[in-house]
C-alpha cells in the first residue's frame, strides 16, 4: 500500500462526501480509491468511514484521524509550494570566493544583471588569490584559475584564459621593444606574479610554431595579487605577462602596449569549485549558471 496516497484518498473522500467525487478530484478510478481507503483501514485496524448507499460519513476515529492528516497534508503542500518558489526565486546568503582581478574586472561589473534576476539573494564575495577551505570557511563555491588537483572537490571547467604580454609606452621608451622572448632577458624587467602560500612564480613560456622559449628574466617587483600586479604594470615597473582580460581595457586606452604578438602562451583553465553534494543548492546552481553565461559572453567560455 502507498500509505501517503491512501491518506490522500481518505481525506479526499471526507472532503468530497463521496467516493465518486474524490476519484474525480484525484484523477483515479473509483475502485482504486475504494481499495486505498480499505487498505488504510486494515493497516490502522480501525473503521474510518460509515458507508451507505446515499452518503459517506466519518466514524469518531475517522474524524480524529482526518483532522490530523488534513493538517499534515496542508503542511506538505505548503512545503512543496515553498520549494517550488525557491527554485524560481532563490533567496538567502551565497558565499563565494575568487581572485582579486576576476572579481573587480569580470564579476562585480556584471553583478547588477545577477541582482536583477535574483533580488532576494545576498552575495558575499571573498576576494583573495589564496587557496580557500570551502568547508572550514563555509564558502559555497570558489572561482579559480589553474588546474584544480584536490580530488575531494568538484571543479566545473567553465572557460580558458588566454595570456598577453604588455608594457607601458614609457617603459618601452626607456628599455626598448623586445622582438623575441629572449630579448626580455637582456635589459628588461618583469612584473612577476608568485602564488600565495607556495611562493612559486608563475612560469612564462611562449610558443611560435615549433619554437618554445621559457622566459627567466629578472624582476624588480614580485606580487601575489593580480590587482597589485596590474597596478605595477601600469606604473611602468616592468613587462607584465597577465590574463588578456586584465589588460584589454588598458590596451584599448593606450596605457599598455601588447608585445610579442606572434608568440602565444598556453591558456589557463577557469573553473568553479564546490564541495561534493548530490543536491546542489538553488543559490549555488543559479550563480554557477550565471557565471558560465558571463564567461561565454566575455569570449572565455568553452
């Protein structure tokens, strides 16, 4: 016996006053409704309904049982409606973490559209290039560049970031324009990015056809924050090797000049990372879907 369906059949009979009307309301055959109520009575070992050829009424036990079950069904329906509403109109707090420049250049300028779609969400953004502990820091998801190696996490690859090499016009007037990656090792300085926590420098490897060059030029300043790296590049402190989206608006304005344009660096994967959960919350799901859309609009999507 499907006990929940049997209870619904019983309450429908009580409310409709007949098995025929209850069957129509439930879109079930009359015989099915009758068998469900009989099975429920057998399960409870009580008689719930008095049946005559003209009318159906509840017994004393049936009245008490109906009052309790009707309240439970009402609560179930309210919960069902609330969950359905949450799916289309998520609400509550969403905690995400991402790198500094990804936040300031990509995500935050586009947030008004996310707010328009989901006005009842509150989004708290942790901005850091340092690795974050999703469970310990109670973070819902993380937007990260690079390869995710932690097997205990789920990483959804949403795009790839191409890199560009740039410098300011003032820097180039002083140090000259490099025509080959090896030129960077003679009379030039880099703005170096190193990873927080490990101190490992971001490698620079440029490819043109079958030629591959690893750049090992010296640097005046090394920085573990992408916003600060951009500031150093714009200050003319060296040649900057950075994701293209970081530099593109400054290239368009003339503040930065692209270098070695026929040389390419490998793109870096961009992923949204979250803890394994069979039932991903609606808040996280809508943010992930929006980020996929945003990355695609910026030409970085897969």
